[in-house]
C-alpha cells in the first residue's frame, strides 16, 4: 500500500463558522489542487466559499467546517504520469495519486460515512473511478471504541457513488488506508484515534484512473450519518 507523502504546503486554519443549525451537520471541506514540479507532492491552494449563511475563509493548506470534528486537513497527493509521444518522449502530467484527510477524530466521528469528490476548475464533478458516473469515493468509519490501522477496503466498505449519492456498480480501482499510528502524511504529527489519517488512493496501479492534477479546482470531503438498523 502506498505510504506517506510530505506536503510542501502545510497550514492550519480555524474557522468561526459552525454551530447548532441542523442543516450544517455534515462536514464539508473544500481544497484545491495545484500541479507542481516534483515527482511526489501534496498541494492545496487558497480560496473561499460560502456554505449556507456562513463564509469559510480558506488558508494555504487546510480549512474546516463544523461537524463531528472541529478541525481537519485535506490534501491531494500527486505523482508524475509518463505519457510520451512520437515527438516528445518526456511528455506526461502530474496525476492525482490520492486524497488524504488528516487530523480526523475517529472517536467523535465513529460510524459515520466519509466521502471525497473532486471538482474541476469549471465547477463540474470529475469521474474518479473507472466509469463516468463514479464521482464519489466513500467509506464507513469504524464504529468501535478502539480503532486500529487498516487498509481493508471491504471492512471499511469502500465504494463508488454518483454525485447524488447513489451506489455505482463498478469494479473497484481505488484503495484506502486508515492510520492511527505513526506520523501524519500531512504535517508529521503523531497519529492516534483522535488524530487519524485517511487516504483514498484513486488507482494505485495507475492503469484506469489517471486525472491530471491541473484539472482540479476543488476537493470536497463530507461526513454523513450512517444509522444502524
């Protein structure tokens, strides 16, 4: 399983937005990817958006909205994807390797579903799976008191969804890693159940899902309730 990347852009922003309105329960974190000039990198970009009646001001490297965890970080990992042509053997682009959510409190968010999606610079959702309708990657966070590190996609219920949240029946190209030990990919802090890393790898084999990082205008991450029956 691919391991940690170091971020050239690491920052922490605390937003004043949040509170008791029910419509703001779901966590939405927006980031932006900017292709770089080294083989492996994590990249984010300053921006701002409005959610409901409250404004979220972005800082370089991270941003937050209130839900089960008051502060989380989002970052995109990229790597060089060679695509030579007859006239240029060095041609290629920085493909999106994965999306990492850091500083996630698994105790506060236990049992919730965690979703990521990528938005292009024109505001459209990008396909992040082997089919055009796979716009979302989702896992179910462990609903236990003592979560452990795992890369078991089945145990985490890794799946594709459409943009409106409907399941997508497709072969799985993605992988996922949830870590509660070691150090954070994002900022090097110690990992724990209250400071975990979750990384969604779009396609570790780089055979069917290869997105050019320059196409990414924003990353969204959401937590939603996952009621048990």
